[in-house]
C-alpha cells in the first residue's frame, strides 16, 4: 500500500446522499433517525476496508458525511491537509469509458488543490 510505503495516514471519506430514510430507521413516533441510517451505511460499506488497513498497521480514520460528495471530500481534504486524494470509479469498456468518471470524481479532480488518483 502506498500509505504504508510513505508512512502515511489514510482518511476514508464515505458520503451518503441525503434522501429518504428506510422504515427500519424510524422511531416509535414515526420520526426518521437519519444519523443511525447514515452511520449504518458507512459501516456496511467501509468496515471491511478499515479492517484490512488496520491489519496492515496503517494509521487511518474514517469520516462519514451526508450531502454532496464533492464538497465533503474537498473540505475534508483541505481540513486534514492531505497530500493526495484517491477515488474509485466504474470500469467500463468501449464507448462507455467516456462516462466512467462520474460527477463526484470529476468534480473533485477539477477543484482539488492536491493530486487526485482515480482507480477502477
């Protein structure tokens, strides 16, 4: 891992788009509990990755946010003083490759003040 090779720290940023909260995350009064839902989404998506990073002995922290991924990623990167941003994108073949880099990745690449690496 790059972070281990350069004795770096990994900041994992997972963004949940604000939207309707599923019924299992509604309390007995019918009020939605979005924080529980968003945190559950974060853990279901990121926990396995965090475990792998932990096993490698790499310092890391997780950030769960709600809203626009571009804004949160850029704000967190600036606040934490990161050296690089690494983002995933969909791997497509043929002409579909033109849409492989989605809006969030493209938006971060266009506005980031540090290098951005997009990986499939």
